[in-house]
C-alpha cells in the first residue's frame, strides 16, 4: 500500500460520497449497517486525533481503507468511537501505526487513558487492545444489534513490538 494514515475528517464534515464510503467500510468491517444520519450523528469532534487510512497518495473515498475516530471523554480520557480497517488492510501493522500516531498527539495533551467498546465476538480486536494495555471493564448487553459487547479501558501508551511495520506491497 503506497498511502498511509492521514488526519481524517470528522463525521459531520463528510460529503455524501465520503459518507457512503464510510458506511460501506463499516458494513464490510463490522457487519453493522449505518446510514448517513447515524454516521453524521456520531459524537466525534473536528480535531487532530481523527485518522483515515488510504491505499494511495490520493485521499479519496475510493482509496479509503480505514477510519479511527476519537473524542475527548473525560478530563484525561479519550474514547475511541470507531476503529475499522477493511479486510485487505488488517494484520499488516496499520492498526499499530495509527495507535502510535494517536498516542503521539494525545499524550502531550495530558490524555493518559483510552476507552472503547468492542464486539465480544471480535477476538482479534480484543487481542489487539489487550496487547496495548486495555482490559475488559464491563459487559455491554444490547450494545450491538448482533451480540454482546465489552467496554475496555487502559493506559494510553505507545506500542512497540519487535516488528510491526506495515507490509508494503510492490
């Protein structure tokens, strides 16, 4: 992938074309069906801790491969509202790259804790978050239309495994 993570638009900033691309990404990545109104009403401000992943130098809806949307939650806490990668971007280190970008931006602002919700059946994501220091704090019954969720929380910190650099395709 020649692109990478870039500062991303907040949901309220999305045009129809961008919103359609995000809805498609969410459905393919999570199985959850979102509509324009539900995307635009997500509690995500316009700020420097929102990111979008692109597979080319051009930042277009067609080249978007991932989204990380966050919001300040409490004084020292950030909430991840949405973190999704398309299937082709998963398992290649892109999640770790954006996690570290998020930490680079938020730690100097005094944000030391991260909180999120994750589908209980999404073991890959739960493992990803546990490797970054988050733990399950609460079961969330009825949070997702299709099954139970967990609320996870932990210290915001950089993640540096032995080799988690994104794989570059030629």
